[in-house]
């Protein structure tokens, strides 16, 4: 493995971690699409910042992008509060307009500058090792590694300092306001953080991968745990693993690195969706099958109890008549009877079925509910 390959993976891992932290709160606040809106709508902020400074490496570009992100959030909320359209429609109105404005500004006034749409949307992380940061003639490594490392530290510090306030404002904003935690200020600070993180990651990975790294790992983490602290840790872990595995997938297929990384975030989410211990599809399917089987068994026991000792007991409790009386298929009825027999709730006798004392108690308990 060459030093350039190591550096590309380091940059990808740091970008993934930096994006995953605020992404958790976007998912919890049901604002996942806001990350897409911000990551596109900050383009005019970048362009205007470049017009003011004339340099793509100026810190003013990050500040201008953050302002553009806040303007996006403000406009979306203004339209949403009008009650004329819903939030998703407001996002669909605002960010295409701002992104298109940025595209027009680039096409008209920055056509000869390396500030093109492909770079903004797709990025090219493979070029990160060639843009070096040098101080006093000393090579300190890829510039994007330092930039995103600073973003990661800033995100971690912000979330660490305001963890309790963000947690309360996310799950109960009314209580947060009553306690004087200023949820609106926290909201705009979080959106500014998302904007700054997005523009910091633009040069390395592009806006498409920024959205993938912000939302997919956080959504996967939400499926894996109910605790906020653990969700943050899972989100970072899934994001880093997706970024590194995406690099090697791209290496094996000779494909786009950013595209492969975004693909792996989707694979990670799908894996969590299927196999999550409490919310996964496998668990939900097993739970539904178990509930259906349990309900059917209770219905069988109640049916037997209701007709126990009655004149029609021989007819109602016959093994071959159960499917007709309970409107089950013969195969399903046989499975239910076998399960109840294994649990000691019924006893087959010749052509009919009798309840055991345990089965009689279980049926009486079900009726008492």
C-alpha cells in the first residue's frame, strides 16, 4: 500500500466521521433532506466568497458557505411557517433556486476557474494527496486532511459542549424552550455546522458523498441503538467503515471512489435494515410470525375450553374438524396443534384433542384479559 493510498483513506475516514456527527441530529430531527438542500444551496456562497477574495483556499469561502446554508434554512422555515406548503416542498423550492444561482454565477463569471459543477457534485478524493499543506517548507500532509480534521474537532467539541441541550431540544423542543435552552439558536448553530462541514468536504468528496456520509450512517445507527451516545458512536463507525471499504471497492473495480463510498454507505444501511437486533426486517418478520403463531395457539386453546364437556365436544374438538371450525388450512392447523402439544398444553386422544391443566389455565388467562 502506497503512502498516497493511506492518505486517501485517512481523508475519507476523517470526512466520514466529521459528517456522521451532525448527521445523527439531522436524522433524529427528521431533517435528512435538509443536508441535501444545504450541500447544494451553499454553492452561491462559495462563488460569492471567491469573488470577494479571488482565492479558492480562503477561509472566507467557508464563512460565506455557512451564511448561505443559514439563508437556506431560514428561507425553508419561512415558507414552511406560511402553512401554504409543507417542509419537503419548501426544501424543493429553495435549494434548486439557490443551486441554480450558483451554477449561473460560475458559468458567467468563473468559467476559467477550477470551480466547476463536477468538482462540486462528485469531487475527486484521489487528488487529495497532491494538494499538500506546507508550513515553513515542511510538508504536513494533504490539506484536506487538516481541513476536515479541524471540522471533525469542531463538530465533536460543539456536540460535547452542548450535548444535553441538543438532546433536549431534539426530543422535546417545547421543554427546552421552557427551560431557557434557546432551541432556535441551537438549531441554527447546528445548521451552520452542517454548512461548514459540507463546504469543507466539497473539495475532497463533492456534495453527493457529503449527503451520503451525513445521512446513511446516521440512519443505520438509528436502527442499531436507542441511546444517543451509542448512536453517535455507531454513526461514526459505520461512516468510517463505509469510506474505507468504498475505497477498496473502487480499487478492485477501477471505478469512482466517491461513487463506491456512497454505494457502501447504502450497503451498510441495508445491512442494518435487514439485521438490526431490534428494528431489522429479520427480527420484525420473526416477531410477526411468532405473534401469529401465539395468537393461533391461544385461539385453539380457547376453542377447546369453550367446548370442553359440552354435547358437541366430540364434533368441535376433532382433529380433522378444527380447520373448518377455525377457518385454518389443514397444514396450519397441524402446526398449531403440534406446537401446543410440545408445550404441554394439549393432549391428542384418538381422533380428538383434549386440554391439559396447563392448557386450561392458559386459555382461562387469555379469556380474562
